[in-house]
C-alpha cells in the first residue's frame, strides 16, 4: 500500500510548581481538580492511554492505547510531574513507545523535545546546545533508546538549531507548511517557490546546513491540522478519518504521506472526547485497510527524501510574524484579555551570542 498516515501530538505543560513549596498549589480555575496538571492529565494524558472504541449500539468494544499508534512528544517537565503524580499514564506512554518500536520495524513513536520549551532561535549557541542535549538525555533516560527526531518548541527554527540537532544524532524535525521557502529535486538546479504554505506535505524533504550536515524535515498538512485544532474535526471519529483519507490524490502512483501535527491536548482536553475520536479514526482506517498508519522515522527510513528545501529562518507555527510574539508586541497573543499587550517583552531583548 502506498497510502500512509501519521498523526503527531505535541504534549506539553509548563512547570506549575511554586518555587517556595516545590509543589503545585490549589488552582481554583481547574476545579474539580486540584490543579491544571491534574485536570489535563485526567482529561487527556490518561484518557489517551486507555481510550474507548464504541460500536453502533453504544457499547465499548475495545480499549486502546492511542500512543502506540501516533507520533508524539512529551515535554520533559510534564513527564517529570507525571512520573510522580500520574504514574499509570506515564508508564502507559513508555509502554506504547516500546510497542511502536516492535510494530514499526524498530522505529518508535516518541520524539525528543528541547528541554524547557525554549524558543531556540532566540537563544545563544550555548543555550541551544544545552536545551537540545538535555532533551535528548531526558529522552534516553525515560525511553531507553536514542531519539530519531526532535520537536522544536512552537516549531521555531533556525539553521544553527538544526545543525546542533544533527551534530547530536537527530535525524528529522516537523515544521509548519508556512515555514518552507522553496524546494527542488535533490541534485536539480531549478528552485520552486512554495512560500505561503504551498509546499507539498506528502513527502519528506532534506535541508543542507552550513556545516555540511543535513536535516530531514516534514511539513505537516496545514488545513487538516487547523480543522482539528479549531474547527471541530474531532466531533466525529469517522469524519476525522475521512478528512485524512480525502487528502490522498485520486491518481497518485508513488508513496504518499498524509500527516498532521497539533497540540496533543486537543485529544480530550481542548476537545472533550477527542481521544475517542482519535481512537475511532485510527481503528476505522486500519480495520478497513484504507491506509497504513506509520510514524515519521519509519516512513523516512523506507522513503528517503527526493527533494531538498530551504526554510524561512526565525519562523514558527504560531506567529505569522516569525518569532516576534516571544520578543515584541507583534499582536499575536492568547486572547486571554483584550486589555493586555506584550510591549514589555522588548525591554529584555538581547542579541548577544
């Protein structure tokens, strides 16, 4: 079969511990839970570890560990909390990666992540190196294997960060389609402009780095990822599955990957029952032989890049101005309070190396 599907979830929560108590205090807004870590763990992290598949009569026919069938990364800081306070979900995540190594020809589902969710292009070279090495070491400590890919926080990227990743054995990263600048066949001469999110997401790409190293890149399907995160695509698992399947061209003759990337918290926290929609979609696709579910590392191993890409440096998936939302008052914000602004960010701005 030449139809492949990969769903990536980026799971992350910032440290919420009080620096005085070294514990999370009661957070009233998370009621009826003690705090937001506990609430999100129950609604999403634990739910995806034992998700339910229902039949047409409303009966549970199967319990599945979604992590065994999707690509995912967890921020080291939330894993540290889960190891202490959500032990069953934590162990299920580790077990799912072990299962995926067996299922996907030695390639596990889990990706590493830069340790503290730092916006790497804003860091100096030493801090970039520290964040990448710590992320890799934390991954190796928990998963007992070397990571093949690494999640860049907010997919914020520059060539130096990727060069450091490649130097430390990382083979690929995931970016937004808007971060691609131009592409050409490997060894070819003519570049094609793909700015504005026009890159074909159905294959892996290779980028040449200043040191002579290379990095492999996947650019996720923007419209489907957007629909999942903000347009209610998780309201129905079969609808979700059919949206993924519809992304395959009718006349394609070569292997093609349909893949999406969103915050993992979409599956159960941002969208109630989203874990079950995910489980149903994957079950529907696999049980009907409509496509082959895979992960990035296995797909890359079996279908190496035929095209190279150039990117827009200092770009991200969540700021149309590049990375300005983390260093200036560009207008991008969470929408939490209309009266707030981010003008204060420029006060601490530095360009030191």
